[in-house]
């Protein structure tokens, strides 16, 4: 697979791509396990809430120059860390 690299998501265009890919990834995984579902498993507002959380960092994950997923990392001083991860 190659070395896993993380690229910071900084532009609004990258954020839009991240949101779309995350929603598609979670939807696909859910529907593969439980069948067709009309509503979004992870609504946009929930993703944006994690983007806007204090201390949040957003990254695309790449292996051999190909995007394979992404993560939102929020370091919370009380609970230590919160992750939202998706794979393509």
C-alpha cells in the first residue's frame, strides 16, 4: 500500500470534497451491512460541527499518492481525543 501520509484540508473546496467523500463512505458501509437507507447516516451539520470544534484538525489520508480516506481530529482537554475517520 505504501506510506500513509496526511494532507491538511485547508480550502473550502477541499472541505466540500471531504464532506461528500465522508458521507458517501459511511452511507455505502451502512447500506452494505443493513440495506438501503434513504436518510444520510452522517448529516452535513454533524460534520461541520466537528470541523468547527475547538482544536479540530482535518486531514485527507493518502497512500502512494492516492487518497484513501480522511480524518477529523479534535483534541479535547477533558476527554483527550475524538476522531471521525472514513476510508474509501
